[in-house]
C-alpha cells in the first residue's frame, strides 16, 4: 500500500546562456492514496514532466520534499515515458525482462502481462516490426512487471490515432484492475483523463500550481461510452471556466 505526499515549495531551472532562470513549480502540494489512479491535466510546458522526474528521483534539485510510502523504505517506481524506449536489438520479451531482477522467477508474471496486453504472439519479435501502439504496450508491461509501488506515466499515448489510443487505454485499465498500483498519469487530453482517472488534478501554467482537484465518479463500466465522457467534460468546463483555458 503506497501513499504519495508531494510538497514542492520551489523548483527553478538556473539561467543558462542567454536564457533567464525559470521558475517551473511553486507551492505545489498533492497527496495520492494507495492504488489511486490520478491524472494530471495541464497545457504543454506547464511542468508535468518536471514533477514526474522529481518523484522518480531523476531530478532532486528542488526545495521541498516528496514522500513515497514509508520514509525508511526506498520505493520501487515504474516510469512509462512518452517514447517507449525499446532496445532495437532485443525482442519484446527481452526488453521487458531487462527491468527484472530475477527473470526466471518472474517468467509467469511476464506471461500474464503479455496475455492481458494482447502481445503474447509477438514476444519474440523485434521492436522495428511493432506498431507504435504495440511498442507503447510493451513499455507499459515493462513498468508493471517490476511490481512498482508507484507507476508514473508521461503522456504514454501521445501521437496515437484515436481508435488505437482507446484500445490501449482499455487494456491499461484491465491491467491496472488486475494488478492495482498507485498511478500518476500525465496528459493534456481531458477526455483521456476522464476515461482513466479516479481523480483529476488541473495544473496552472508555470510556475505550476494546482488549480482544482476533482473526483471522477463515473462508474468504470460506463467509461467506454464516449457520450458519458463528453457529458462529464462539458459539465467540468461549465462549472470550472478556468479549466477550458488550460486545454
């Protein structure tokens, strides 16, 4: 069970060359409950990826603290980047196994994940023969396979055509429901966020702060209905005019 508590008082990128110093995040406080699926929604460049990198420990140059689970235990964090980052000289299965500490003991887990994500028939294929949607599914499996305490996802479906994005989203939710993790998912697509999230967190332009935190109360079995998603989207825009300016 992994809660996340984020308190970033300030994250600044130092001046470099002719570029001035950039205040990316200021007075940002957010808490996630265990096994909660939270979507961060904000415009491009607002600081979403900076936040994920800070949580992952890839960028520790900020003022504040991020607590993942118990303070005295180092958390296991899975990260799905915008680019699938698959090694071209390794097969689908080999790319997944790269993240595992014990490949033999994890073999059954990998088999199950490949089955859920409908990739079991291409596990011996090299990335160059995969579609972009399939490559993104491999990246998702690789992140889930380590059984992370927290899963960070940085616009993993960007550039996918709408039908493929819907399919991969559906498979992701199936996987998450079978193997629940605390998920922080970045997107600028409000429809996508509504389809996935337990809670929406709307972010301001930099310096990034939280504008609103809104629960998504639509039952999971109704999330495939685009009219339901659109109705909720319109409701949000009508009730929170500031949201529309972010999209």
